[in-house]
């Protein structure tokens, strides 16, 4: 990557769930690489990687 290229601040593919805690624990139990859960004023979310190392974001919809 050269200096004129930039890295996205968040993954470009987002998924949503109504129970983020259960999804987080299930993904961890299944051996999926997950980052720490982020609890923000506008919602709770975390990023995870697929088997090829691609990043995705899962957010909670209420």
C-alpha cells in the first residue's frame, strides 16, 4: 500500500442482530476471531474475521 491509499475505519459489510451478547458468545465458542465488543451511545457492535481474514461488523438493532 502506498501513502496515497487509506484504510477504511470500519468494514464495508455490516450484519445486524437483535441479541448481540448471544451472537458474540456463540461466535467465540465456534472459534471465530472476534474483537472486543464496543458499546457506543448509538449502539453495540463488534468486528470479526472470516476464514480468509476479511473483516466484518455485527451490530445490534433494537
